[in-house]
C-alpha cells in the first residue's frame, strides 16, 4: 500500500473544492502499516500550523477548521515511517490538485484550499445567460454618424481593408480608421441576437476616445459621438430588456488616454487644462509624473498614462461619489462591468468598486480580465484576492479557452484537459465557477476558426496578405469541425458561454487588429450558424446545463466524456430547478473510438445503458439525454 491522497475524492478531502470561512474540512491520507504517525502541515497568511492526524485503519485523518477571514490555505502531509524515516505527500508538479506525489524532502507544491467569504453570492441571472461580445465599431452600422476628427479615416466600404497610420503624437499605430458600427446598429440587430439565443451583450469600450478600440478613454462621462449618445445607450439597454438581453460595459480604469479631458497632452480639450498642461489641474494627482516631465504609462505606451487608482479624487470620481462613473452608467441601464486588466487594479480599488456597484444594484455583475487561474494569481509580487468574496463575481476563463484549444489541436490529451478543468473546479468558489465567462475568442486573441485551422501566415507578410489570409481546403474543413466541437463544449460546460461576434458564422482573422474585422454579414456559414443556434437553444431549454452538477466520466486520449445533472428538483445551489441529465462526449481525434465508461451512477446507466459503451466517430460530439 502506497501513501496516497486525492484532493478531488471525498474519501480524502471533504467537502470538495472551495469552502467558506469557519468551515471544517476533513483531510485523509492512506498510508501503509509501517507509517507510525502523520500530520498535516497547514499554512495561511504567514501562519504555519502542524496538525496531528488520527489513525483509522488504513487511513490517517484530521478535521481542520478554516480561518475566520477569507484567504488561501495550503497544506501537505508529513509521514513518519518506522525506523525514523520521514516521507512527504505533496500536490503534483503541475499544481493542479487531485493525485499528488510522495517526496523524501519538504520541497514540493502544497495543495490549495480557497476559503471565501461566507454568504458570497454572484448574480443568478448571469449564471443562466449566453453572452455575446461586440467590438462596437465593427458589428453593424445604424444611421451613419459624422466623424469627429479630420485625420480619421471612415471606410465607405464595410468590407475594405484596414488603413494603418502612425499615431500623430506618439510611437505606434493610430488605430484611427473606422467602419461606422454604432449603438443604433446594435439596436437594429437585437432581433438577430435574440434569435441566436443571446441574453447578455458585453461591449468593448464605448466612451469617448481617440482610437477605434477606445481603451484610451478621453471622457468616462460621455458616449463616443461616433457610437451615438447617452440616449442611444439608454435605448439599447431598454430595447435589449424587451428581448431579455442585458448590457455589460468595459471599464478601463487602470489608465486613461493621453488625449483626454483628464490628461490633455495635445490641447484637444483647451490650452490650459488637464494634468499635462496645468500643474494645478484637479486631475494632476491622478498621474505619476517624473522630474524630467515624463510619466508612468501602461506597458510603456505613452498614449495610455497610468492612473493612481487609490488617489482619493480618482476614487470619488470613478467609484464613490453619488454620481460616480460606475453608478451613472448602471443607472442608465447597464447590468454590470467587465474590468479591463484587473491584474493592474489594486485589491483596494476593486473592493471599493464592488461595494459601490452593489450599492446601486445588488444584482449587477463585476467580472475581471484575468488570463490565469484567478484564485491564486500573483500580480506585482502580491497574491490577489479576486475570488474571496469582496472583489470580483467572476473572471474571463482563459484557462478554459487554452485547454480546449490544446485538446482540439491534439497538443494535450483528454486526461490533461480534465486535470486542468478540475483544477479550476477545485480552486474556484462554486458561485464563481458557474459564472465563469467561458470564451473561445476575444478582441485580444486570434479568431478561433483561424487558431483551430492550424495554419499561420509567414512572418514577413504584408498588411494586405494578413487581411486576405483565410483557411482553404482541408485546413478549413478541419477548422470548422473543431469550431463545432468547441461550441459544443462551450454550451454544455459549467460556466457562461461567451461568443465573440462573428465566431458563430465562421469569421477568420489573425492577431490584433485582424481579429477585429467588420462583421461579415454577406459571408455567413449557414451550417455553423445553425449549429450554434441548436446548441444555444439546448442550453437555454435545460436547467441542468446551466446550474446542474458537472462530473467527468471518461478522459483518455482524444475522448472526453462528462455528465451534467439536476435531480431532486434542486440545482447545485439548492434552488428550485427542473430535473434532467445529459452525458456529453467529444472525440477530437482522427479515428473512431469505442470506449467503456465505468462506475456509472444509476442515472448515467439510464442514459448509456448498463454496459456504458460509447462509439464515437472522428471529430464528432454525441449527446445522451
């Protein structure tokens, strides 16, 4: 008998996953008779505790009470063997939880227990949603609006290539060509989004800015005139509600634009105003100026000066005042905020933001841009507190995207994918897990179809070649099959699916800016769109696909099988829900597979049969309901 612990098996750790403050976690370790004693080494907030374990047959056990304050707790086991030897049982080298490893010295990775705030709650409406991300200039043009600046390029042809111009004042591209997509255009396409099955729109920034991406905010208080007006935004929110569609805004609060009412480097907002031009400006304390006149900027981009997020006047303006920015736009109809580069916002800022958002609308959403496991993210040398109950409701689920892409491309096995997925399930509070923004593509990543095509363009390609790049022949056929599998897993997985505009019709595009092309309304793949509609309808129809349990049943090679279920009339949160169950199987390989799912529950046997056998063709997904 070997020493053994598995953090995902209730026999060894109960309850599973994240817990609340003051909750008790039972930890068990299987050990041979030669083991004389065992202890749990516990570490949290710089406090170390050694807890002796009691012998019960083949197991050592200990009940561990979690701290009174939200934090991460880390543990491993110390085992004394007869003869005076010691062994140590740690988390695995990938730090993914589950089965660990025996070591002869205390130099391994500890297991993680996330301890969140008791009573931590995320919006239920979001858990039941399908999300759709829109880059506003590139979705649809309602009534054409006049351009703001003479140096702007306005494309008369929706489908003509980008223009690339140098920024007039700083190094780098200007990003000052526009196609005319606007809020009126989104309003006109609400029937399309409703037919697709969408219930939340996430908008990239819509506030006044110099660029087409608008991450260089010029005024948080105004809708960019090229997108419309405050009245247009309010109408979008009210019309959206008629279709059951909510609006989420992009909050860019770690920096502003240099060409803004606050910084005013180029005099666009008056000769003697703004932090750059007036040392007595009320905005001067927002920024970090050096003695030589230079200033701190986002990743060295001088058109994006960083702000001091904890400067009291900035906190008041953005968060705390009765008419603060986050409150104004919630009152105008927004249902929440997505926080750009949450890594670069101090914990204190996010905590105040959450408190103020919830004071206006307790059911509003606060979601953050985090690219890694957000439960144990270290940013600027500090362990972040995103998911402990006082900051974010959830995050963009890049681990989901990366794992799915690697699996579909054959870079990792189903075993590896399952381990990555279950690590997130183990580390994230359940309220967060069911609110995860499960992305396939975003404005920051290459189009998912292009990624899954497995081909790329030569490094020295021209701008036109990059614009024209598209998959052909077998590469496109394979890519479409993989996109369909990706959509299948998005719509049947735990978390909230998010579609990047145009992915549902097969749009292609290399990295930024080619992933931000105008929506191709005249080139739609009907088979792919029909597939998305069918899968979305399936999810919207069945409670168990939104708030039902998630259990992997089989993960080997190219085949991943998992089950979603609600039984007893209550979902995983104890809320009333319709009973139902489904088993979902994916084979991303090039050969058919015949597998046997073992240790089936009674409900799984009803779906698969007693023998648990599944035959699945290459690049195929199957549903058993």
